[in-house]
C-alpha cells in the first residue's frame, strides 16, 4: 500500500515525471486513485524542475523511484526542490539549518 509522501515516477507520453504521493482516495470498492504531485520532468535525459502540479493516477501506473536520489545528489538541485515543494524539514536537513528550541528556566 502506498503512503503519502512517498516518491514515485510515472510515464506520461514520451516523458517521465517524478513526484510525491500527496493524497490517496478510495475509488469504488476495491480501487484507489493516487494524487501524485509532479515536480521534475525528464525528457531526453534532461531534468526540468517545474512548479508542483498534481495529477491523478492508479497505483499500477506508478513506479518506484529506485536509486534516483542516489544518482542525482546535486545538493543545490535538492535544495531547490525542497523550496519548490515547500518542504521546510527537508530544506533544513539539506542546509544544516535545523531549528533549535531553547528552554527558559
């Protein structure tokens, strides 16, 4: 079963989109529809960061992301992606800017 936040790929025409599961909705008695928010488009081996755009797919259409992030460890691109998706926690992990909570005695 898929979980929200998982990264997946989906083929759309001659392109591949990379995105994260942003919602899962039951469709009928046995099926699910998955909202995948696409953030990277791959065409002709080139990667294009795009404004996040949701799309609805079946679980069968989605593929595991595999070692995609291991192959593409360009930190600046990952930081841009964290900003693009509004993922504050990931941004802080990538930049080392974790918030520290101070206690008052």
